[in-house]
């Protein structure tokens, strides 16, 4: 199953594109920040990058340089108006980059993705069906952390036993949960903007999500912090860095 890194602001257009393409590919959301992108490229190792240029005026332009300089082998599709892509014209001179003029139908994006990947939709459907069959017996774990190194470590630690999804923020986590409900969430307590407490509150406020067990991950080992975590009554908590055997044992205990 091919992997796509979808970059852009988490608006309805990006959410709908994510939902549509996820029928055929493994799609990972990513914010339009070069530092975050570099970490996600290492974690996901995508076959294609898709960038939404909505609100392009404040997109970190260095993401284009990063992709062209360090990852020239990865095809990049952008979706935007002529005005939105005008600030990046020099990159479209290379074969790596291609812009799809919006408004555009999802089927047209799908056709462009398949063309750049050298496959047809039937192949994508077959790969998706095979992947779904392979992971159907595995429990799904969502790991939420703003640190790319932690996400890479946790993914490598767990993917032999579980189907692992990742998110770098509370907002991404909510989108991921809505797309495919996880059996358990490993949630970083100390995240910027929307921290673990706020993310847990959003999960518990949603009737469809409130019963999902949440295990906090925290790097701060002091009594006040631990008491604050326990007060929220999560399914469990672990100090970072987590030890593989102990973490899996705790996950199994909670799931069973």
C-alpha cells in the first residue's frame, strides 16, 4: 500500500481529501512546518507528498527547498490556484513538482496521484484491500506526540504487534480518530498549544470517542506532575522513554 504525506492546514478541504485518498493509500497528515515535515519524512518514508496551498501566504517556503534538496526522488503534487502557487514557480520547473489547479474533484487528484506513482486505480484498490486484510486482526494504537523522535521510536516498538497510527498534535489526533477509531491512544501529556489534558477533554466530550482508553506519556518525573496526570483518570501512564516489554504488557492488560 503506497504512502502519502498530506501537508496543509487542517481545514475541511484537507480533511475531505484525506478521507477520500485513505480509501486507497496510507495517508499521513502533516503541518506545513519544515521542522515537523523533516521528522515526518523520516517516520513515514512516503511514496508521494501532496501539499494543499490554501492559505499559501503563510506556508513555510523552506518545505519546498527541503523536498527538492534532500528528497528529489519523491514526487510532489500541490493543489492550489494560480495565485497560490505563484510564490513557488521555480520549483515547478523541475519534474519533481506539479500543481493541480483548484477547484478540483477528488477523482482528478486520485488520477494525478496514480500517474505520479506509476500505477492505476485498480492496483491501488488491490493494495488497499490486501493491507486491510493483513491488519484486520490487529488492534489499532494511535500515538500522539509532537516529538518526531518519540513517534519513530514508538512506531518501531509497537508495529510488530499492532496497527500503529501517529499524530503530531491534538487536532491531528481528533481527525485520525474520526477517520478510523483506535483501540487505544498513547497521548503525550506535555504538548504545545493543545496539550494532553486538553486533547483528553476533547476525546471525552465526544460520545463516539469517550470510551477509548487513553494512556498518558510524560517526560516529567516529579510528584506534582504525576498527581496532575492521575487526577485526569487515564487508563494508565508511562514515563518516557517507555520500555517496550512493560509498555506492551500494559497495553495488553488494558485491551483485554
